[in-house]
């Protein structure tokens, strides 16, 4: 993974020192709340419902074991002993003290981490496929490109005060596991018949108050022009994006208002001034960054070890369930990627304790060459596990409670912190998620349902990605009471779609019963081998609505 050079480390250390002085002056009353706000958000610091919240950047979801271990130490020392992984693959601390934040940032800098641009109206953390670099369906490893975007966007002088936050997602695989169609900009790297790298660029996607699917800006951008083309898009948005209404300030609103053809025309007119300029990428620049993403020193796995793994899978039902749901094929024979479930009844989805962070860091060192990934589904991944160590890993995960063989099922739901923490939330998300997990915990039932994505957001900001859940749940406020609106038919993959609202919202105590009714319709209406999304797309909203509101 990428390692800081002297420039990176100096930049982050200087930012820590700068913010330490700003915090000191604020606590001494020399800086007002209004003056401090833009200073703190530039460093990922929010003021939430009950306490400050610090959002720590995990660039494109990559973590080294020593970094995860440090995060656990920070959570134990400065917070309440746990952290929350978000749908942007960052980590949030929900209870730090204001006066401790400079020390937290200094501890992060010691392991090449920071909280820069995790909030504010700037270019946020770029996200990508959690299986980047190891996926068997990958055309181009997107990680070097994500790093180039990080370097280009960090402290970019033109884009520190955009109309609103700006999010970029990147993939280089046939299957979109990064949800590129619902981001402000989505990038799909591919190779043409000559083997040359090209980029499909989408713009104007996003969730939130007005969800939209992105539109194609360019089908085959040569890789050399990636940064200049992105800069042209950002310049048009920065100039014409609305600043009079924060609910209409995202790039998706501008693209819709102008139309994609006019937006493209303006961007390409701007690009004419940038194309072939100093930010044009070169072979040397790509080689320099790609050199950080070297293959780990994998040993050969013997054929008889692979056969023994398959035999165990056939003989041990519990192990087979774990492999089927939590283990992903690898580009290298004899290796697998293993997803560690952070969805347990005794924790909020995406939460992990300091002790578990330390334990998982040890597992990464022992089983996966010290590397982990964070997924936007709020789980962790060990990327390079030899199959002859899989049984040992599984047993260790069982003791940690992270071997739940439910990845990709209804139990693997996405959930934002909601009203338990967030000052923007209209309703609580976590209790609803836990009630659903408790109701539908039977593994045979979950497997019978097949792939099913249920996403929960506590407000229209859609941090829980409810719009693209096969079943989406949105907390809404009605005269001070918590209600929940349900939508069906969303999807985040290659055929992205936005869910349609089922009908009037529900009391919290009714939500789990409503989910049960929706599942009964699916089970009754599906054909052989049909998923929930397949059935919904075939029969539409009406049968579900009629049964729920009967």
C-alpha cells in the first residue's frame, strides 16, 4: 500500500501543529464558534448530538495492520473503546473530547494517517472496490489511480470551498463493487483491444435529498488526461453550482439543470485550457505511484492443500457456510479474500471495539501479509489468505464473533449512526437495525432468501445508502415523532437503480413486521433461482404495497 514520502509526512505534521494552535486559541476564547467551525471541519471534527465526532480518513479503504492497531489504541485512550466504520470507508470516533483532538491527530500522523478533508465542502475520501488488486474480474488495478486523485485533491487551492461536498468512486473491474453510478464522479478503468488503459467518466450521480444516477461524460478518456479532465469538471461545478441553497448545491442538481450535453460542453471547453498541461500524467508518474502497490511475498500453495480445503468445505457444514458467504475468489490460485462481518447483535453495524481492532490487526499480520481493506458495506477484508490457513483463520474469527456467515444476506445490513449520535438525523437507525437482525437470524431462512441488501439511513443525507438498498429504510420526522419510510428496488451495482417509496411511513415498532410482510411477498411470488431484486423488477411495487397496507 502507499507509504508517505517526506513531503506527505511534513504536510500532515504541519497540519497537526496548525490545528493544535487553533484549538488552543479556541479553548482560550480567542476564536469564536463561528470562526472555529471552518477550521475544525477541515480536520474532520464535527459537533454532534451529544459530543464531538472525529472522522478519520482511510484513503480508498486501505489499512495496514499497524494502522488498525493504532486506531484501536486511540479509541481506547481518547474515546469509549470503539470506532465506527462508515460507508465512505472512514472511521468515526463518536466521543472524543475537544481538547484531545490535536493529540489524536498527532497519534494518527505517527502511522501515516489523518482526518484531512473528511468533512467540509471539498473533495472527500475517494472510495474503490474492496477487492482492488486481487479481483479475478479486474481489468485495471484502480489503487494507483486513487492515490493520484488523493495527491491531486488534497489541499487543492481551487476546491477548498466548493458549493458542497464532492465524492469520487473508482473501479477497474467488470462488476461494479464501488457504486460508481451514484457518486458525484464515477470512474471505470478499462483496457481497449490494444491493451491501453482508458477511463469511462460519469458525473452527476449521488444520493441524499434528490437521488440521481450519474450520466456518462466520456466513454474512453486516455489515462494521461485523468486529472486535467477531473479538474475541468470541478471548475465548472465550482463556478456554476448553486451556493444559495445547500439542498440544491450538489453537482447532480447542476447536471440536471443544464443537461448532460451542456454540462459536458462546458467541461470540455474548460478542459481545452488544461489538456496537455503540467498536470498531464506520464508513464514515470504512474510507475512511481504503482511502485507502492507491490504484490505481497505470497508462497506457493500446494495442489493437495487446495484439495484438502475443498474437502473440508464439503465435510464441515459450518465452515462451508462461512466460505460460501464470506470468502471471495482471488486472482492467484490457492488464495482467497475473506470478509470479516462487523454485523452483530451486541454492536451497532460497522462498530468495532479497541480489543477487536487489535485482534484483527494480529490476524492480518498472521494470515494476510499485514493488509486489510474497509468496505463501504461496513465490513473488513483480509485480502491474501492461503487456503491451507483458512480453517485456522475461521476458528480464530469464531472466537472474535466475526465469522458470521452472513455477508451479502439480509443480516449484512448497512446502517448509519442515526439519531443515537448524529445531530442531523430525524430518527434512530441502530435500534431498527438490531431489531431486524434479531428477528431474521435463522441462517437457513437467510440463505433461502438469497442476496438481499437492506440499507438504513436516519435522515435524507443518506449516509446509510438507503436509496440503493433492495430494501431501503429512511428515518423521517413527523411533528417531533420518529417514523420510517420504506423503499424497494434500489441497486448499487452495474445496473444501479433508485428505490421507489412503498407508501406512507410507519411507526418504529411496526418496521420489522413490515419487512416480514415484504419478504413473504417475495417468497410467495419468486420463481426458481430468482433473487429479491429480480422478483421486484418483474412484478413491480404493487403486490408488495397491497400486502403491506392491506
